[in-house]
C-alpha cells in the first residue's frame, strides 16, 4: 500500500532521505539547492512535497505546484529498490485522481534510452508530449537554459495555453525573467 507523507520543512524527519534521493536522481542544474528547497517550502504554500511510503518504508518522493489553472509536477523519484513494482504508476495515478486540473511536467528530450523510457512511462499514464519549443530556466539563475519538453495529461488544454503555462513556470517556479520577444 502506498502512502503520502507531507513534508512542510527541512526539519521534518523524512526531509534528509528525500533530499538524498533528490540529489541522486536529478542533475545539479535540474534541481534546487538545500537552501532553495528550504526557502520554497517555507515561503510558498502552492508548493507541495511528499515522501512516499510502501509498507511503512520510505520509497520515494513527489514535489508539485498547484496553480490556478494547472498543477506542475516538478520532481518525482522512486528509490531503485522499489522501481519496477508499479509504485511510480500508482503514485501518478493517485495524484491524478486527487486533482481536478490538468497536470503539466517537464521531461528531457528523447536523446537516450532512459529519457525515452521516462516519456513512454508518462504517455502510458495519459500524458502527451507538447511539440512547442521549451527551455527550462536554471534554478540558480547563473546557469544556462536547458532544452526540455512539456508533457500534459490534457493535450487540448496545454495546446491552447502553452504560452501561459510556460510563463507561469518561468515566473512562479524559476523566478526567471524571459528576454523580450524578438519583433
């Protein structure tokens, strides 16, 4: 049985385990520092971080934002010992059953087998790849933009509102000011 335990701050007893998996699962340029994660946990109630438990054992985590018109799945990882046991699918299915808005996520372009598998995982759960050009801003505001793709479980919503989704992510998640569009 899968359980979600909400983490509200870095003093939570599960935070260290979550942060360890977080840093092992995502490259430095695709994640927040400890201080930045602490800051968002303390300052923005739209951000949610949950430790995942399977049979009372820590199995992974999920981090997402709740915006007015959509949810943004920022990070999600399952410990290697719990992978290939349908916990990932169960986690996403549970999240989708509890929300009443489209869910958006970023994924690496299909440039290797691992990225292709990740995309197919989300496609099996009802997400579609958006073909619009997207670059993930840096978390530290000093690195370069990273080419990514946007996926959404409501293709028509994301197609109609892609620019609003991108602009929300840029301003609210990354605090990134987009350069003026070329005329």
